[in-house]
C-alpha cells in the first residue's frame, strides 16, 4: 500500500481511525499531537500545505516547519504557480526517475514575504518580498564548484521526491536562495522567475544570439517562456509548433514570428518539417524541444540545419527512440537543460485560484486540461 498502515487517503479523512492516522503523521514529522485538533476545527494559525497523497489526490493538511537556522528565513508564501512536473506527479506519482513513495507537499514555483530571519542573515529583513530558488545544492561537489549547481547529485529540489515543496502557508528556506523583488515586480511575477529561468538557461546552453533562428516545439508554459527568452537574447526569427490553436495564438501574441500546427502522428513528420522550414524562411539554427516525446525530438533533429543545435528541455518521456544517426551525420549537436532585456511574464498567467482544497483540485484540473490555461497561479 502507498501508506505504511494500509490506509487509503483517497477517502475522506473523517473515515480514518484518529489514533492510527495520528501515529502515521507523527512518524513522518507532518505535525504534532497538539496540532491534531485540525481535524476538529481548522485554525488560521496552523501552517497548512497541499499534500500529494495518491494518484489524482491532493489534501490540505498541516505541515510542521523545521526550526529556523542562523542562515535561514521563514517565508509566508503568497504566490505559487503550477508546473507541468506537478501535474505529472499528480497523475502518475513519478516523473522520469523520481517516484513519490510517501505523501509529499507539492509545488516549487513560488514567492512570498519574509516573516523571520536567522541570526546570521544580513541581506533580508522581515517584510521583504522575495522570489525563492527551489533547489538547495551541496555547494561542495565538482558540479557546484564549476558553477553548474543545477546538476548537483545531492540537490534537494522542492516537490522532487522525497523533498517537500512550497504550496503551503509558510516555508523555511536558506536565505541565500531568496531574492528580494524590486518594488515594480509583483509576487506573481516573482513566482514566474523559476520557469523563466528555464528558458534563459536554454538560450545560454544553445548560444542564442542576434543571428540565431529558433524553432520551439511545444507551446506550453516552458515553450512560451522560451519564446520570451529567445526574443530577449536577440533571436531575429522564432517559429513555434503545437497541436493547440489557442496556445499557438498565445505564442503569436508573445512575439513568435510564425506558428505551425502539428499532429501527434509520426507519419506526418516529413510534411510538418517541410512546413516548418517554409515558415522559418531560413535554416533552423537552434531547436528547443519543450515537450520531450519521440515525435517532438524527431521533429527537432530533422528540422535543424547541419551543424545546428537541438536543446532538449521537456521531460515527457524518460526513454525515447529518435533518429540520432542521421542527425550525427549532419553534426547536429544535442544538449540538455535541467532545472533551471526586460521580459514581461504577466500575460502567461491565465488562471488564478485560492488555497482551499476545492480550489486546489480545480486549479490542477485546469492546468492538466491545457488549452487556454498557460500558467495557473495560486494566491495564498
């Protein structure tokens, strides 16, 4: 069973034996005996969080905070965005090699207000509005010392099993990973810093510049922030492909120069690649695959010019069958991206929800449906 005590949290909590459930929660350090009164009456002082407890099942439950260390801050979370990885965990309880084996607080794209600071924290004070970097690296390994800390083998990343996430009233986090927001940047925009950083990192990995034509496969949130990032890096022409007309229209409004509607059928690949090249009006220098399926990666490898680059950003499939040999013969480089001018991200936030259990369920359902839902945001 998913739980050690043969309990099934897909049912309503009122059906569980109180003592048995309390023992489980205490064993997982979720909350203490004194806070178990939540089941009798909800207290506004209780720190609550959205717990992923089973497939398609999220519950709002108490979340016990750790003590604040000298270099930590306690943050009242005010904005959290839903990422595709969150939806993937909700539907499958796993993503690539990461598997949810016990209840986990979901969410990692967040911003909030500092409430308490550790004794050694000098750059933040109570009341500061901050964007939160969700990954805690070791700072000691070769990757960290080389500046590629996103590849740290000991990375503790929000809502990546078994590490808890940030869709909660409050969290405790290292102060060095909390960045003060300027007055003209909202908390929602602060929560968008993490997904935007993926697009920026992809552009850096692919060396996008003023002479780089860019193809983006997938017009989901990461594909759309990649449009914004590529434009900020000076890309003169950007073409994006997707299966959804609404998302292609959104991409066009954000600055994509051309759009191509594609299908999920592999047999359509050659015709679609020809259409992509026609729409680009030039050779494709760089392709960002923001989906990560067999067909999307094959599209990138076939559409990109000899000597160009395909950057795999999406993680749709953990294993793929793609035409690497023909791509190698044309010296198409394949690079990966993992976690990581002015750019206006506000148009990407299409739906907003509060923080009740019902609203959390509705928000995830909205995000999973796709279509006109680009970035779904919680306001706590």
